[in-house]
């Protein structure tokens, strides 16, 4: 695998592949790669001739009191893993390469819907940071396809919407959630979970699953179901951020006649914020 630190270097090599008719797949990440990320690379390899991964811990999507400085940076082991997956190129830029004019005056990409609810409500500005960096990365790599995990469901929905709104010539592909043996969704932030909490964090998935079963059994008292799920999370000692039964496409609260529903949840442990979601079809 060849590593590029500059926009120009990466562009030059990718231009050659594009000109010779090769299809380019792209997996943007913030590093600390786990099996979930590697599954995205595997998926990209299946439908593309060339696969590019990026690792960039994007300060623009972290709030002032969030974990940008302690976010796990594991460059050497990430490179080994990408090599094993036969990833072709890694883009690993410095902050100054991505934001040469500084963060404060950086032009932004704003998606006005879906970004101030759910995770956006607790993390103001987060999605603006995501859409800005993802559109920059799309402009740098110019991929045919970009692959994102469903674990970050709201991020995926926002990126799909941004891509559609801005007519970006990139096909957005979604990849299933990868889970630990007890059901916990894989995330780089799982390394923050302390030993005492680790056996209990599966409650987030369990609470969402119970809602899914109840809805399928005909219980459409959504507000009540959300409240009960939050209580269940809190009974294990965690702080529920939100549990929301949403319309899958708009992420607005689901109506009782919605057929495609996504149940999303987020909770705080002592030192991590965890998210998860489950989608159900009622037809
Ligand atoms: O999901 C992530 O790792 C990040 O939000 C992304 C999409 C790489 C943008 O920084």
C-alpha cells in the first residue's frame, strides 16, 4: 500500500487510474481501525478496481469539550491492517494539508435538515464538520463509490442527502454494523469503556431490539416505548442521551403509519458516548 500525505500526490496517481478506466472506491475513516472498518475495505474491493482509505482525525467535527486530543491514533497498526486487506492507497494528511487556511475561516458545507436532531442536538456543529470534510475528501479522491457504515446511521443519512443536494458524482454505499460477541456495535470509542461498564453496555442494543419487537407485535405507543427504553438503559447506570423511533429517510419522529422505521439510541458511559440503531420494515 502506498501512503500519500498531500492532496497533489494522491490526485496525480488517481488521475492515472481514472484515465485508464479503473473504478475507484473510497473508505474515509478517522483511523484506529477495527474489523468494522476492514469490512468496509473488503466491500470496496469487491466492486472497485482501486481502493483508497483515508485516515484523518477531523478537528472540525469535534466540539470544544469533546475527545479530539485523546482520540486513539494508531497509525502503524492501521497501516498493517490496511496492507493485509490489500488496500491500494492510504491518504494520511496533516491538519495543515486539509485546512491550509485554518479552521476558523474554512468554507463550510451545511446540510440544513437532519443535523440538529439526535446526535446533532448533543453535538452542535458536528455534522457541519462531517459534511465539510467529507465533501473535501470527495473532491480530493473523486471516487466512484464511497462506503460508510450503518452504525453511524445519521451520518450516513446526512452524507446521502448532501451528495444528492450537491449533485456529487459519488455513489454512497452503506455497509452493515459490525458487532462484538455480546452485540456491542464496533467503534473506535469502545476503547474508552472501562472494565466495570463493559459487561453492561450491551443494554443499548438490547433496549433498541426490544422496541423493534414491540413495534412488530403491534405496539405503536412510540413515546412510551422510547421512555421505557431510556429507563432500561439508566437502570444499568448509564445516562441515556436519546432513544428515538424515526422515519428511516427523514429521521423525523416516525408516524404510526410509517412502514420503514429506524430506532436510534445514544448513551453516555462514564467515559464514552455510544450509539446504535436498528431498522425494521413493517410490510
Ligand atoms: O465516521 C467517521 O469516521 C468520520 O465521521 C468520517 C466520515 C471519516 C469524517 O471524518
